[in-house]
């Protein structure tokens, strides 16, 4: 079957630039970004800082690098960082915080993906020569492995206030923060006003091919920029990819609501299937996760036979992610296939 007839719901990282985005990239004004001389990169950083309500920003090759640079810039080796047990920084970043930043992660099992004030107070180490010093709280919004949950400002503010009251800084892995903002009907900045740093991907819902942006206060961003260089993330004529991010902000931000509506179509189809338990976050976005009685790998293989691609996220857990590369017709077809395979 031709690639265009395959409905690929494995991830929103699988988007490809459309003709308009490619044109913007081809005509981007460029310079050497390591020297601070790429005007398109500067425009992307300035626009992201404005959208996130921060004073400064830096363009990085990936969200994983952005998260690691933020952890390293706000801790010292031997410190401890609090994070949810299912957070991206814990599960999917190959131990970078430990290997590179030299910090220990203290993981909390939070059903909604973000610790409350009581959980944070209990997790912060007391001054003791035998124990590490707790210096940072990492949160994730939306939360991938918690079913794409959009975490509202009140919960973020409670967690951040509790962390700050104990001398911790707060980092938000906002890879899909714009999805959260659209789902909650708020400005992105409203979700991170109390966060010291935030990382946002341009390579997911916005449809750009690569890159993330870290925003925060000027002093911290100087340190993050130094860590970017140390990690090999200093890019030269990076305006050709920054232009894709600017295009995505202009053309693909508001349409994230379409992805959320499409995800609901898939979720509704799964909800009626025997042997499948849908994970329902309080505020859903473009991620649909569900647990099954059968093997997730076998079910995914069965769906692939009908040209629908989904991800096995565990032995009995599957994930579907909607994005601009899948239209309503494709989603409708995928929903029918998924329901049929689950019901067989």
C-alpha cells in the first residue's frame, strides 16, 4: 500500500514539513548561531520567550537535550531532582541526568502526573550529611505516559509554590505544552508562570522537522546555552530549521484543536471494545492510551496488517497519537480498524 494510505499514529514526531514550511526553510535568512548571528534563530527564540512569558530563550536540537541542559544548569553533581515516575526525563532520556549532570532522580508515583504540595514536602530531603540535597522539581505538561494529560495552571502553581518554598527551582518539560494550552483554553505562558525553565518542542504538533526551545530567566539561559555547546548542540546556520518553527507557530498552533478532536474519535471507538481499558486523563489532548488483556505487540501487528500504525508502550499497553499528518478521514478509518482488531 502507498505510504500516503497508511495511517501512522505512532507519534506526532512523524509529521513532515508541508510545502509552505519547506518554502520558509528554503528562504530563511541565516548566520552562524554559535556566534549569535543567525537572525531567524533569534526571531524564534524571541517569539518563544514572548509566548512563554520568559525573558530569554535558546534554540536546541532536541527536547532531550533541552531537558538535560536545564537540569545541569540548575543543579550540582550529587544533588537530587524530584520527578514523576513516568516522566520523560525518567523513562526516555537514557540516564542523561545521572551520567552528564551527575544528579540523582527521586521518583514519585503520581496518578495525574504532577505531585501536590504534600508529596513535594515529603520528598524534599532534610539537611543531613548522609543525604543528597534536593534542588530541582521536574514536571511534564502534557504528560505523555499519563495519557497525554493536560495539567492545568492551578496544579502547576501548587507544585511550583511548594518547591520554591523549600528552595527548589522548577523545570517544565513542555514538549507538548501548546497542546495543553489549547486543550485548557489558556495562553501557554499561563501554564509556566511559576516555572523557572521550560522546554517546548517544535517537532511535534507544530510540524517542524527538528528542534526545541528552552525559555527562562537570562542568567539561567546563559548557562543552558553553555550546556548546549558542551553537549555538542551548538548549531551553525540553524535558521533553516528555526524558520520551520516560526512557520509552525503561525500556521499550526490553533489547529492543534483538530488533533484533540481526532483523538477523541479514536478514544470513543476504543471505549466500546471488550478487553480494552481506556486511560482517561482529566483533560485529554492528542494522545490516546489504553490497556488490553491481549499482547500489545500482537494487537499492534494486527492493526499494521490493515495499514494502521500504533505504538506498543508496554506488554499490554498501546498508544495512538494524532497529528497534522493524519486527517479526519484517516482517523475515522483508523478508529474502525482499531475497534475491529480489539474486538476479534
